[in-house]
C-alpha cells in the first residue's frame, strides 16, 4: 500500500530503497490479508480486501503477489497462501489447505515466468551466485497432522528452494504447535531450509532448532522493544520499572551492542517515561542484537557438537531473572 510498488520499482528495488545489500525475505501478503478479518473476501481466484490506508478495494492473487515480490526484488519470495485459524476444524482446514496447494502451483508458475525474463528489480550479481530470487513453499493444515503431511507432500511435488511451516502461533496451544513442527520438519529434505513462520521467543527458537528448524521470523524483538521490554541473557527486563531509576548498568551486562556499551538502564528508563522515541529505538536495537547473537551462538554450538549443553546453559541463565 505504501509507498506503492511503482515507487519501489523506480528506486531500483527494495535493497537500494532501504539501503540494505544483504538478504531480504518478503511475505506474500496471504497472512497479512488473513489478519484483516472481516475486511476480506476469499475466492478461488484470490483475495479481495479493503486497503487500511484509504479504504479502496484491492485484489491479491498468487500471480499479483509474485509480480509485487519480483518488483521488490527480495532474495526469498514466499508463495501466496491462505491461513486457516489455529483452531479450524478438519473440514475447514482441509478446504483451506487444498486452496493453498492450488495457489502454490500458480505461484510457482508465475514466479518461473518472471524469473525467465529476469523481471525482478535490482537483481545484483554476486560472484558465485546468479542473483536470481528463491521461492519458498508454505505448509498449512492447521493443527491436523494428516493435513500437514499431505500439504508438505503437495509442496514437495511442486518443488521449492525452501519449505516454511505456516499457520502456527495463531491462537493454538503451544504444545500443539510443537507437535506439528516435530512431525513436519524432519520430513523436509535436509538440503532445503526449514522455516518456522511467526516464531518466537528466545526459548521458542531453541525449541524449534531442536526439532530441525533453520529459520524464523517474528515481531517480538521490535514490538516488545517499542513497548519497553528488553530481552537479556537473564530474561526479560521492563524498562518502566522503578527499580532501574538510578541503575547505571547496561540492559545486559554480557551484551556487546552499541546501546549496552553506551547507555544505562536509568537513562533508557528516563527517556522512555519522557516519551522519547530514542528509548524505544535503543531497546529495539538491543533486542535485535540479542536475538541475532543467540542464533549465532546456536550455530556455533551445533558446529562444535555442543548444542544440548548450550541449550541447557542458555535456558538456565534466561530463567534466572534480571536483578
Ligand atoms: Zn545490548
């Protein structure tokens, strides 16, 4: 909706527009349209919805979504899917999963056409890489394991560069979510990335990795940062609490991010209570550094064969509480 795809195209793609020359993943809009609730209408062809910006009627389909993501020029493109509610009964989840499978085929076909004519914007040639976009499929089926397995099979038949597990973390029990992940992740070929969409807390990341997940995405580090919550090696810290009023220690004494090297809890609390954006920006910056560092440590521990030990130590420390 904003600033509009023509602007991004005119600016040479998303990488150039935002000044980021590393990997970018874009979602297809399927989940975002689903989250509009009443404002959308789904048919075989695609989804009609009202713009939250100006109320105008818009249309998204697998083809439109592939065209938009080609214009953005992201490195990883997601297929256009339909997300069933977390607690959808079997028949509703089946209907949704089958629609998603047909949309995955259409996404693949349109994506391949666009790649053949090199339609993606801002394609950059890096040595050893073609610069072409990658397309990931999405496994749906709500909490029903038989539907999840069938969804994965249909995705594998089409063939994708990576496979995502979608439609989780949308209101179902956590234990149910982990049952689905434990069932599906090991069935994805080992040479393809496994991506768990919309997850999660630092502890969730470790739970996902245990079950074979490689990639995650989540709003937690940024949204919670904006709301005054910092993630630290000793758990969550609420910057609004009175106890930090004159505390000159950084958010996390073991963190090397630029915020922790420079600013105290007392100052960040003062900025937050004064309504200064800098506090929310600083907490967001720290939280992102903490999540990235956690995943870096996960990869290191896997390489050295010590993931189990790392997971135990990390969890113990994370649950010890900020003092
Ligand atoms: Zn930090």
